[in-house]
């Protein structure tokens, strides 16, 4: 007999506006305690120095975390020129200095070389594992940390403002991009040193500042919900499970199709109305394999793979 999981069965996303000074793990723990949720996880680490969008999945929404992690992200950040720090941000020790201060024209001149596919070496103080150990743990222990370069994608990189000692940027980038590495490499391209002195994430896929919530506001809503006898699924601050899936097709199911999928069985869509349903969902039945979000009247049923007329469940949602 399985043990009953403690806490409330809360399914959905909290788009947290994380404050500076808190780790992502601490933020997840705080949200989980506020809501007394059974299960929680996050979609993309934010350093303690950084503020902004930290999508936190609760309950069945944790099954969609990989989809949120793969989405493009937008950051606003500042680079301070003249120093290099071992962490590539303001929390580290100074390891090099330069008297060179790039002007606006020089900065704008290098931006194109940092867009598209670029090669990037992650910061020594990062969560990447080396032989099972985190790079930041090895770096803190004084070990020589050597990380391999990786290919990342920068959609856009814009200069917002520039003073002699600092410049502000906005970057839209893909999964695995380190803004700290970007700042370090831009400084090197300009013949100087630099580090990230301010960092804010403003967007992760469909999670934006418009639907974000602070810890204080979340606690206020939670206390109000508790006083009224519970935490309704449509309460302000809790986004639906499918928020992380807004870039994949959504397939509307019939009532008699939900049970087979929930039980792990494949279903066939072979009639003309079925094909029309696939077309309306933007699914081409001639494509090899299509991943889709299957729902019944808007309620999550499963993530499915569609190959021809056949629909097979990949992850079933027990909401």
C-alpha cells in the first residue's frame, strides 16, 4: 500500500517574480510551503543575483517542465567594464582589471557577432556537472575547473544604454545560454574586462512579467483562499498546466476518447470528422510524428504523439 503524499493536490504553474538574493531552489521551497503543495519544480535556474521570471510547476504540471525549459528566454542585464570576476558577476572576486572603456559605437559594432549560433564556454561557477560534481562546488574548493564550449543560440541582442563604465542590454536566447558568459565574452571582444552587475529575466516562453506574481502577493492570496476553505484551481496567481505547452498543437478529444488515453491505450482517428479535427488543431496527418496536448473541454488529458491517424499517450495528466 503506497503512502499518501502530504500536502494539497495543486496542479498548475506559479509564474514567480523571483527577488534578488534567493536561489531558485529556495524559491521553489517557499512557493511549495505557501501553497502546501504535494510536488513542485522549476523550469530554468535563476542565480541569486538575478530577479524575474521563474516558472514553478506544481503537481501534474511538473510533467511539462521540459517543454518550458526548452522555450526562448529574454533577459535585461548590465555589464560593468574594467574588471573580470571569477564568477562573471558581482558576487565574485576580481581576477583581472583593464583601463579600457568601450564607447557606444564599439559596443554596437560587436553585437552581430554574438547573435545566431555562437560557441560559449559556461562560467566556472555554474551547475554543470563534471564527473558527477557541480562545477561551482569544484570551483569553490579551489580546483581547476575546465568546461567544454557549447553551441547556443542568440535570437537577438540589443544595446539599451551606455555610460563609460556600464552598458545595459536586452537579449533573447535559447536553452543553455549563460548571460554571464555572454558578458565576459563581449568584454573580451572589446579588448577589456567585464562582468554582469545586474540581471533580470523578463520572459520564459508564455511566462511573462504580465502574468507574474510576487511571493508577497502569492502568500496574501493563499491566506485568503485558506480562510475560505481551500485553494480553488482557478484562483488568481495559479496558471493552468497547459501554459507551458502553448507552442504545440492542442487536440480536442471526444468524451469516449479520454479513458483509453488515460489508461495508456492508443486511439485511432480514422473518420472524416476526425481528420477535420486534426486539421483544425494544425496537425498534418502526413507528418512523421507530432507531439500534441490532448484535452477534453479544456481539461488536460495527456501529452500525446500522433503518427498518421494514431494517437498514443506519452504523459497522462491525473488532474
